[in-house]
C-alpha cells in the first residue's frame, strides 16, 4: 500500500508471526539471500515493536507505521468505497425494471 509504506509488510509479520519467530518469513528469507545473516539474526531484525506514543508510530520489526497517516488513509478508503456503493445504488434505482 503506497499510501502507508511498510503497512503490508508489517501486516505480514503479524499474520505470519510463527514463521518470523523462526527467522523464516518471506522478508527474512530475502534478507538472508542478500546478506550474510543467519536465521537467528533475521528473527531478531524482524521481531519486536509496538506503539510508541512519543512518535505516534506502531513499529513491527524494521517497519514504522505512522498511526495518524494510516487512520487518514483508512478513512479515505472507507469514503471511496461508500461513495461507490451509493453511486451503484442510485444507478440501480434509476434503471428501468423488467
């Protein structure tokens, strides 16, 4: 998701935490293939984090998600989906029935 860089990668770490705990997540395998990092070091690199109220960011491993930006983008997405659904409903109401 370009609007919030790192969001998809952070989600993947959270969803597949069992793989990341072992150093065998997709991002970790990529890191290991590009550098001299073993599974244990890859696990440490992509582990830990949480919300930091001082920065307003949620960190997951190396990814830092600005909460206010993520919230604003989620609201914009919700608005776009709602507007599209409203337009579809209006088009269906305006269409002649058989």
